[in-house]
């Protein structure tokens, strides 16, 4: 037995302190769901039929499945993530995340994500489209909405981007496929880094970025569930929080709490789930490009 006066054995450092692909995916999902973003499930707030632990289990599954996107193909990795999540959790917790992170995870290691994503998207095959449609149906979601052409419950098009273009007007996730993930790279990533550069905690930086995204882009999930008027009202309320001050200010924290309360009313129908998916993808980019190394306090 070690005596109290004996030195603790030192741990040899790894040659390079960098997360693996699977770790980046899993950790992005865990960080997103842990932080108390307004209106979302987090470690101190469950929904009636969707819990924090559901998302933790889903994060582990997502990391393993999507880490195969570069070899098995984007569509198959997305389909496998959704199927395995349903097998273990029994509900849709991560469809938006896997649709966003799947193509990003397929960018070859060492290639900048903001340039590599276009090659991945342009290289999607009819098989990828088929698997993605299968995943959306399996998740029980109408993520691309009901459409007269290439509806998700019909046969998939040969080019998945054609369907995403039709849905891009009302669906932020579809829009990323046809804009080379512009919201992530032009807003999510720089906004989160800006918050960290101000000396904010990771939690404060994530919440503030979440608010900025929600203010700039009406949430697609709220739009589908509640209509455009409510989605735009939520964006306006997020703007009011941002205008009230900065993280830590009494006025900011009060407005943030009021927004959270509003979003959780009406049976969580005003859950800004798409914005949370964008946060997860933003975190993945930062982790994958080693701009978010931790430890975090």
C-alpha cells in the first residue's frame, strides 16, 4: 500500500494531445446536451418522454457509427446511427445531429473541414440518398417536410442534394447541405470562439452562441411544430436576451430564465431542437480541428 508521503506515479503524456474522430463526435454530443441551453434537455432538465440519459446513450452510439462515415459511406453511417439509437433508446434523439455531423465526419483527417465538406457533399451517391431517406423514416421524422417531389416517404432521388435544395427554405439542416455548411462555419464556429476569447466559460459561450443562432435563424423544429409565427416570436425573444447584457449580468440571466420558461411551456413543443443540432455540429468542428482541447471548468 502506498504511504501518504510517497509521490504519486507520474503519467507519461501522449505524443499528441488530440481527440480521435469517434471521441470528437461523442464529446460534441455530450457537451451540447450537458450545457443548460434554454428550452432543451440538459443535465438538470428532462422532458416528459426524453431524458438526459437518453442523449448520453445516443452520444456513445453516434460516435461509433459516424466515425465510419469516411469508409462505409455517409448515408450508411447516418442510417446505422439512427437504427442503433432506436434499438437502444427507442426514440429519435439525434437525427438532426447525425445528418449534420455525418458529412463532416467523412472529411479526410488533416483536411480543413470548411473546404473538405464540399468534396464530401459533391461525392454523395444514390446509395447515400437511399440510406438517408431510410434513416429519416426510421426516426419517425419529417425532417425534409412533406413535399410534392422527393418526399421522404417516397423513393429517394439519385442526388440527395436535389431533395435538400427543395427543403432548404424551411429546414436549416437541409440548408447546410446546399451551402457547404455556411451557418456552422460562418456563424457557429466564430461566435463560439469569440465567446471563449472573451474569457467566458465554455458553458456561457455555448449558450450565447445558441442564442445568437436562434435569434438569426427561426428554429426549424419549432417552425414544423408550431408554425412560422411562433418560430419568429422565439427568435425575437432570443434577441431580447442578447440585447439585455452579457453572460453573468443580472439582466441577461433574468431574460435567459424567462426565455427558458417560455420555451418549456406548451408541452415542450417550442423546443429549439434544430438550433441544438447546429451547436453539436459546431462543437464537432472545433474538437476535430483541435480548437477546443479542454479541460473545461
